[in-house]
């Protein structure tokens, strides 16, 4: 039976298949090797430790591989959280019978529901040119990748379908802010919200575990995303003027401001944006993105908390998170 991490109880026996999401080899004070592991399945991740690991076991598998493990759930006296004390662990070589959907964490939201939400948001865009641009970008394979990709490796929405969940949510947050400020171009803002992280379809590999791709590490999703949008703009440029139903000058302005929104959506240079937001739509997108990413971190940490009041130190947010909820 599949192990559901948030429902684990102390002393529960484990006999299951996982993805090894992290592995560190350490030595105790007597010089005996042990493994500190992070095991993952679709319900999340958990820490695990394998004491007395000989050289062969320490080398037997690596991060990103599928492993079979038996063990017992214990309360870690050091971390004050449940972890698995591993009895036996080995790599699974024949993965043909394994459904990766059971192993990779995926969005808690229903995929069909999120896709309908995206379709509804796109249908609400009345600017013909922006609607055409979205059609041009979302080829069948891009749409599939966009719906499947995670939004991060470790920060927020770091699971399959995470990019779609995050993007739809940023659209909603941005839209709500736009309601307050009539001067804002809602179509431009919503299009920017849909596209702001589209580079993540290329930034991550997520076949057996979520990790950065080579181009993800070398270029990053902001530059990749701007290129995806700029390439689509260039392709649309060859479409006859009469199909575009808008003035050329206005289209050039839209293109410029949309590309600016993609490039500036992290807000500051030290957060990875080559340029800081300089339009109201870019400002709102930056803040809507930030709110949604951080709110998701809290939601995820609370779901994984197994009764703990405080999270481990959260590096992306640079603080411990207080997880106790005030009930309604
Ligand atoms: Fe981003
Ligand atoms: Fe984002």
C-alpha cells in the first residue's frame, strides 16, 4: 500500500517504493558510515536515515533513482519530526511496472479543474492580438508541458502541475488587484500572469525527479520565457496586418511591455530579474507572483507539519515559519 507521509504514525512499518530525492553519506564518531536520505512519493517527502551503511550500499544508488525501502517510522530527537529509520534499501532496476504518477509529488488541485480555469481566463481576454499571441505560444506540446511542469525544485509549487496551479492563481490575484485600479490594462496583466513563468517548461527536468535542466541552470526561466514570447511575437509579425485587427503601433507597445513584464517579474536584480518593474502591470505581476509563491510555501509546510508548530529553517524565505493555524 502506498505510504502517505502526512498520515504516518510513530512505530509504523514501511515497505514501499520511493524516489531518492536526496542522499548524503556521513560518518559517526566511530568511523561507521550512515546515509541521510530524503525519500519522495506523490504525497511529499520525508527524511530517512540508514545507520551502518557499508561502502557498497553507500554507492548502490544516488539522488534521482527509484529505491525500495523497508523500515520503521521514528521521532527524530534531533529534528523533532517523524522520519524513517531504514532497515533495508536498494535501487529498483526494473521500473517498467512503476507508475511515476505515484512517486512524483503533484498538485493537490484537480488537473481538469485547473485547465478549465485557465481556459476561462484566456476566454476573458478581449484584446484580439494578445489572444492570438497566446494561441501562437500554446502549441499542443507547449500546452502539455505547461500543464505538467513543476513551478520550482524546492521553493513553491514544487510538484507536477505546479506551474499551472501557480500561474492560474497569479492570474486571479493580479486580476483582483486590477479591480482596484481601473487604469491598469487587465488583458496585458493577465497575459503576463499566464506567461510569466513559461520558461519553467524548459528550466526543469521532471522525468524521475524534479531538477534543473542544463539550459535551466545556464539560462534560467526568465530569459528562456522571454525568448519563448519574443519568438512567438516574431512569428506573428509575419501574419498580414488585416488579421491583427489592431494598430501596428499599439501592437509594438504591447510586445514591449509584455516582454518587460516577463523580464522584471522577480522584482529585483538580486532575485534574478535583469530589469526592475517599470509599469503598473509589471509591478502588480511581481507582487502577485511573490504573494502566491509564499502563500503556497505556508500551505505546503502546514500540510506536511504533522503537528509541529515551527518549520525547519526555510532558506528561500530566510526564516522559521510558524505553522499553527487559528481555526475559523
Ligand atoms: Fe519566476
Ligand atoms: Fe511565478
